[in-house]
């Protein structure tokens, strides 16, 4: 159905924007302490997760009739639609709830991008002072909570879940639940580390949601 195809196309486009931004941030913006390493298991899991995630955003009809897909693939190639025409068709088919999901995604992405930029500046400040880490200043977006970049990730996944509502699939919601639980635990650990590492760290600062938790 057209709404499901439009939802899938919109979600995949948003995910591509997210991954491209994260790739650019990790490659050119992020500043890591000397000797920082990622565990091999975490690295392999991350690659596997992002390899599977796009599949969860496809319409269920994609998997329902293998014969039809094989016939389509073997049929003579037609003139491919332009990216602009596909985007226009998908935009026209989105419902208000899905546009709200796009807005939520953009808000989460903006929060995460601003947080990562602040983290990079903070690491540069620490390097200039000859220390591995530095305390976020009160004026920084990092003062909202211990991990605003994690909050941004959760918000953008909530946006994807709204965009993919016509798919009637539990997978986008499952991805949101997984990200929420995983990053909530990580935020709690990060806040506990801040408290141990910096005696002046505000004890009332939330781990993930400002003023809440």
C-alpha cells in the first residue's frame, strides 16, 4: 500500500541522514582522550545492529511474497524514478502523525548534534589543560543533564517510530525500546562517573531527562 511504502521510504531517508551525520561527527568532529578504545564485542554488535536496523523499516509486504519480488527483479528494467519524484510522492502520502514524527526526529537529531559539538569542545578544553577530561561549564548544553546526546538519540528513534506507524510493525517500537533501555543504563553510569570524577559536579543534575531523571 502507498502509505506503508511512503512511511518506509521516509524512515529510511531519515535514518540515512542520521547515519551520515554520525559518520561525519565521528570522523571529523569527535575528540577522544588518548588511549580511548572500544571493546571489539561492542564494535561488532554496533556494525551488526546498523546492518539490520534498515530492514526493520521495510514494509511487511517486502517479505511476504518472494515470487513477486523475484519476478519484479527479473522483469525488464524501467526508467528509474528520480530522487526528487520519490521524495515528493512520499511527502504527499505522509499523514499528520507522520509529519509530527519527522519533526520529533529533527528535534532529537538537533539536540544530539549540539551535544556532540559541545562534547568535542569540552575535550579540546581538557586537552589544552593537559587533563583527560573536563567538567562541563554551566552555560553548556551538557549542563541540561549528564547525557543530552543520549536523550537526543531516544527522541529521534521516537520520531522514526511515529513515521513508521502505517507499517503496523512491532520492530520500530522494539528498536525504540532497546535504545531507551540501553541508553538509560549508560546515562546512569555516566552520571555516576561524573560524580566520582568531579567533586564539584552538581549532585542534582539529572542523568538523562532534565528535571526528571
